[in-house]
C-alpha cells in the first residue's frame, strides 16, 4: 500500500497544487475509505464464512495486484496532458481505496483468526513478533527503500519501473505466505476440532 500510495499522492499534489484543494480531496478520500470499509466488512464476514479463510487472506494481495496494473500503466504512458494526469489520479484513487478497504475488511480479520488454533504461549509470542517487530520493520523498510529510490532517481515517479518490481515482488511473497499459512491454519483447526470431539 505504501509503495503505490506515495506515488498516487504525488500525482494528486500535481493535479491539485493548491493546498486547500489537496486537503479537500484527501478528506473526501478518507471519508470514502471509511464508508467502503464499513460496507465491505458487512459482506466480508460472509465471504470468510462461506468461501473460507484462504479466500479471505488471498483477496487483498490479489486485488492489489490487479488494481495496480491500470495505475502503473497510466504512469508509464506519461503524464504530460491534464487528461492523462486526471486518469492516473482516478486509477490511483480506486487502487488505494480498494486496497485499504480489502485490507481492513478481509485481511486484518483473517490475520487475527490465524492465532485462534495456537496455544496461549504461541499466541503471545506470535502477536508480539508480528505486531511489534514485523509491522514496524515492514513500514520502515518500505519507507527506507522509497527514500533510497528518491535519492537515486530524483523523484518517486521517475523510479516507477523499480517500484513496480518491488511492489510485485512483495505481493508474490505475500500470496505465497498466505497460501502456505492457509494449509497450516486448516491443519491446526482440524486438530483442535478433533481434540474437542474426543473430550466430549
């Protein structure tokens, strides 16, 4: 999300150079994120219940991978005209909006569900490792990479081809990890269900 959001915000600043217009646009965007997340959360519960944990976990990186294609395509076509800039801003807005919505409504609940079949000690250690170490390293690592790219290329938009490579490398790793975790989650859940049956 961080990789594409920085690029999109730089395009929004180019389209709305006036600070007041930019703040108004971003305020409207935040409202849309809140509204769309509320709607998707309502349906997201049913998606996980009907289609399973794996679909819920894979929905976010899959949506992000597909939605980024038109956004990056707009950037590679060039942003010389006002029309192309407007299309790029719109594609980036849709991509950022739906990526955040899917993350909050589908991915976050599935990550919390992954702790359920673990024993008490594993839950505490796992949550601490992921929420404290993993999350902070991911965000700071992404920011560090972007700062390096800006330093080398002069702006994040000039570094777009490299950003695309990083973006899809992270998404492919995410998809592979979520797929592997799905198997482990189902295995642990089935074992827990079998133990519960025996105890009854």
